[in-house]
């Protein structure tokens, strides 16, 4: 009976890893949508200098690429750890770096919106 429980636990863990990977992809796609909105839509419907908005939009596009790439790398790292019977924790430095990049870009967007 323990073997079946172990197989079920591994299956659930792998499915959770897949769901987490899909969350990384959704987050990356959302960052791309924000990049488009900030860089093209806002300057297109407002009478503002487009360059600052385009720079912040480009930052969000870079963030999107980083998020998708890190999510894929993380998915693979967790799969390898599962295969080896180990645990692969999320590295604090990675989480902090992504959060900091997001916070800086969000703050830059707020500043642009309130200045213009």
C-alpha cells in the first residue's frame, strides 16, 4: 500500500509543478500585456512624450522574458529534484530579484502616469 501512496504523492507533486510552471507563463504573458499597454496604448491615446513610456514598456517586456525563462528553468530543476528524490526550493535571491524588478517598473509606471 505504501508504494501506491508514494506514486500518488509523486504524481500530485508533478502536477503541482506543472501548474506552477503554467502560473509562471501566465505571469510572463501578463507582463507582456502590460509592456504593450504602457509602451504603445498609453502614448497612443494620450498627448504625452512616448519615449519614457516606451522605456518602461521595454522594461516590462524584459521582465516578461526573464519570468518565462526562469519559470522554465525552475520547472526543469524541480523535475530533476523529484527524479533524484530531493527538494528544490525557490532561491530567495531569484524571488527577490523578480519582485524588485516588478516593483521598480510598477513605481516607474505610477510616476509616469502621475507626471503626465
